[in-house]
């Protein structure tokens, strides 16, 4: 894995976690809506066993997904923290700024150039130099 792929992996993991969170929230809504309607209208004695089994299974699935998601978020935060420390280990502050904004804040090179007051070409060259140095320092250990 080269430096760019390694640093870009943060964004991929982040997006995956966002998707899994949306999936979990959708499942919660699916389970909550019919369950609330069912138990608010029907007397307790008439609850059907098949419906209860489906609800229990869905709740168990939610619990399992929550546990998996929590573990994945913890792993993501550790990786993000490691990458931030590595980026901050570069000797040039401009390299640190460009890589941090690009790979931790997910900004485009054009946006970075505008915000920093540089040309896009200059930021692109700076980004290339920063990646080269990052690779030399940190990607040889991979």
C-alpha cells in the first residue's frame, strides 16, 4: 500500500461506518414502528408468539450490530489518531498542513489552496512532496 492509499483509507473507513450507522438506525425504526403500533393497540394477552419471536430476533440483531459498530469505531479512532501523529511527524509544517487537511479533514486540493491562499499547482506540488516524505518515513514499515 502506498502513502496515498494508506492515508485515504481513513475516508473509506469513515464512510463505511456512516453507512453502517444509517443501516442500524433504519433497522431500529423498522423494529420500533410496528412494535409500538402492535403493543399500543392489542391487549397484552393477545400478543402472538410468532410476532414476538420476530421482534426478539430483530432486537438481538440490533444489539449485535451495535457491538460490532462500537468496536469498528474504536478501531477507526485508533487508526485516525495514529495517522494524525504520523502526519505531525513530518519536518515541514506546510506538508503537515496539506496532508492533515487532505486526509483527515477530507478537503480537496483546490479547497486547501483557496483557504491557504496558494495556487492549486503549488498545493499539488506540496502534496506530492509531502506524500514522498511520508512514504519514506512511514510506509517502509508496512
